[in-house]
């Protein structure tokens, strides 16, 4: 089962999927800078057909939190992970 | 917006491995007053769709002004890009002055001075950088006090913005050789609500939604490609249910739909669009399965027709297939099939043309007829880097050519030549001719010995170069003035040897000894420069086979080693003797 969120992050950040997990954050992935954050938001909104608020975006400081936000918004199913 | 311009499609295109369809590439430097990085993938994708590999670098955030005044700190003069593209907004560059404008209630001197600084910077950049410069117009500010939906503001923001826009367009018009990217017009087209993303603006200093960024990239790519590419020259139109509603052969002139009410208004507006393109120099032709008299009666007698018989360069009315009609039109007008755009409501006709004449661009009348009048806008097929006087006159000249052809059949060839009163004038080009010369260099396919394409700034550089002579030829006869239709670029190789880098003639003057007169006049000019030998080169392309034997027919001998052609100036110079053509030659006054 492919983790869609990790796959998306790996694609945007240009890193291996294996190098990412729920704990990955701007502090642990050097490619995750502010420009990448902007691309990530665009990509998440496109792939998950969702609009994120600035509050959501500010919260998203790790892949795990991104998943939680997407689950709360009802666009990601916990069982599918 | 068509699907092929959606952000999703463009990103997918970038992910799909491409086999390079052309070796063309272009280097672009983007500088913006906001974060431009998200524009890059869309721009790349649009170029990729056109077979061009774009290498794009982005400048640092909001340093447009510094960049213009000190480009050498940002780009390497030894390896400059082909294009510099500046996209800026007044609220990013001069927020304080803009705020003060609201307080003072007018477009004040302070803001004027600030705008002048950008224009001065652009002038400085233009001087320093030889490539293509694209600059955006300032868009309506995304700035407190400028919102469109505040009651009681007295349209203050709108009035200030209008003053800014007018001032800017006056200033930028004075700058030569700078392409405008009308960001404001694009914003108007899509609307601020669609374009702006306040979240991204506050968080990342990037004001626009993805969908608008993709559209910006589309416009910018079109502007840049128009600098290098030739545009389509002729629109071929079906009549029934295309130029008017209904079928003339069945409904009669009183029964077809054309006028002020629906659906007649739709066809009338479509004709207005065509008329506008015609005024810009695009040729119009008709390919219709009908009785010629029926169709011509509509053109001549229907009150609501916008297009008249005189607007149409070529009528092909009969019962032949559209494929044959298109071929005949291309032949009559002496242009390639790849210069044609074909519009018809019949899907079967369109399918046949697409299959058998893939070079022709085909457009089917839209199912939703209300969308039909605007079908040609934004397609990019008629984009031109710069309109020239010749473009505006072309349609009239084409008609003169047709009259001439009709008359020629009744005279002997010699009589005809005398009656023509052909005149050729060859001269060294001045700056005023450079736009037209560039256009010919980039779009002439058939009579073009080397087919070397060059941008306008490259031509300008050659004009100034002491080692080169850029020559142009005007042709006229008793039927009309064809304007500037020939170009020759010569390079002094060593001492008395001159190399013919470029030699081309617009096909509308071919076949009347103009070629011979031109090469002879060139030899004459080289003679005046003290040259003794001419070296010519033929580079074959898919379209210039008619020039393959040009040099051998004009006294040049092949050089086995290089494949080039050599001739004595004294021999070539005398070729004009015996031609029925009045030739005048003007070297530039030496200063």
C-alpha cells in the first residue's frame, strides 16, 4: 500500500520515499524550505481537492500533522494509510 | 480556458518523458517583484508543448529595480540569456508611494518619479542586454484601498490606477525594442477573484492562484515565441453556417441568418473579428461548396455583411473537395499550406483536411454558437512580434497581384514584362527597416538560400557591424508597390571576398526576373565596396528547393571542398543587362 502523502512529499521535495516518515519535518529534511512549502500546499490542494486555511498551513510542520489535518478535513481515510 | 492550458495538464506534461522533437532551446531569466518560482514549471511546459526546451533562471525576490540598473550583478555578460522577463507590481516595488497616493487622493509626483526610475532602469538594461526583453504592465493593485467593492470611495483607487496605467504606457512606448506582457489585461480577463490567492500572498509573497500562473506562463511563452516564429498568414473560410447562419443555396439571400439579432449577430461579430485580423494584414479566403453567384451576391448585396468581396483575396467556390480548394488557395496566394487556418462547421470536411493536409490548422465552428465569435482570440496563430507597414498593405498588394495574373494571359511574355514597369531598389537598411527585415528573415521559407533565422536585436547588431552589410530590396510595378520584399546580408570575409550570409525574397514577387536583378544589384554594391569575389551558400530545407540551382544559374561555380559557390563580382554585376527592370542601388552615405 503506497502512502499517498509520503509519495506526494517525496515528489515535491525530490527525495526518496524511504527517507520520509511521519516525523519528517522542515528540521529533518533540508529540501523542505519555504519555497518547497509553497509547492507542497499547491500540490496537496490539487491532489486532495481541498483548500487549506493559513491556520492549517501554519500547523503543518511534519508529515504526520499533514496527515492529521487531511483526515480531519475528510479527504484522507486513516485506513487507507 | 482549454484543457491543454490547465495547471494539471501542464504539470503532467512535464512528468511525461519527451522525445525531443526539436533541438531548439531558449534561456530565460525571470525577475519579479514577487515570488516567481511557481511560474517556472508552467513556462517550461508551454515551451515544451512547442518543442522548445526552456532553461529558466529566477532572480532574487523583489529586486526588479536593482536588476534593471545593475544587470551585470545578476547575469553573466559572457553567457547571457536569450530573454529577460520582468514581472512586477507597483504595490510590491513602491508600497509607500502607493499608500501616499491614496492619502493625497491622486497620482502624485512622488509616484511618477518612482515609475520613472523603473523606466530609466529599463533603458539602461536595454542598452546593456542584447536579447529579448519582456516587461509586464502594472496590474490593478492588490492593496488596501484599491478593492473594487468598497462603497463611498469615489473610485479613488480605480482613478489612481488609471493614471498610473496611462503614465506607464506612455513611458514604455518610448522605449524601443521592449515587449509588453499585458498582465493587467490578463487580470481583467480572469478577474481578481480568480487570480488572487490572499493566503499565498501573505505566507509566501506569491499573489496568484495556480490557474492564473499557468495563464501568465501561456501569455509569456506566446510573446517570446512570436519573436522567433512566423505566424499564420491566411484564414480560409467556409460560408454556410460559418460566415452566416443557414444555407444560401436553399434559404436564399433573404433567408440566411446575419444581422443584429440572435443568431445573426453571432456571425456578424465573427466577421468583425475577421475584419480586424484582415486590417492587421491577415489574408482572408473563401472555400465553399456552392454556386459562385449565390455566394458573391451575399458579399456584394447583403446589408449586414461586414466582409465584402474586396476583403477576400481568393475565392474557391464550387463543388471540389475542401482539400483541393485549400491547395489551390495556397498556390494562388503563393504561400505554404502551413500558413493556412481553415474554419468550417462540417466535421467531415475538417476531418478530411486534418488527415490529408496536416500542416493546415483546422477549427470547427463551436457547438455553442455564442462562443464562436471569439474563437480566434488567444490562439496565438496570428501573433506577430511587430506589425509592419507591409503587413497592413499586404491585402491590397495581393489583389494587385491577382489582377496582374489575369492580364498576363493575353500578352506575350516580353510584352507583359515591358507593360509591368518593374522597379527594384536595393539599399543598405536603416533602423526604420529593421522590423520588416527581421520579419522576412524569420518567415521566408521558399526563396531563402540559407534560412538563417535571427531576432531583431541580432539584425540591429549586423546593421551596425562594419564587417557586414544588411541590404534590403523594394519592388514595385505598375500594379502596386510591394514594399520591402528582399533581404541580403553580406559579410566581408577577407579583403575583397564577400560572403552572402542571407539571401531571400518574399514569394509574392518571384518569377519576374527579380531574383536576377537582386543578385546583380548586390554584386554592384560589393563592387562599390571594392570587393572582387562573391561566395554563396545553399542550405537545403524542406521548403527552399526552388533555390537549389540559383547560384549555378547566376554564374557561380561550385567549390568542391566547401560546397559553397564562387563568382566574380564583375560577372554577376552584368547579369542585369537585358532584364526589363529598372534597378536603382543606394549604398549608405559614409559618415
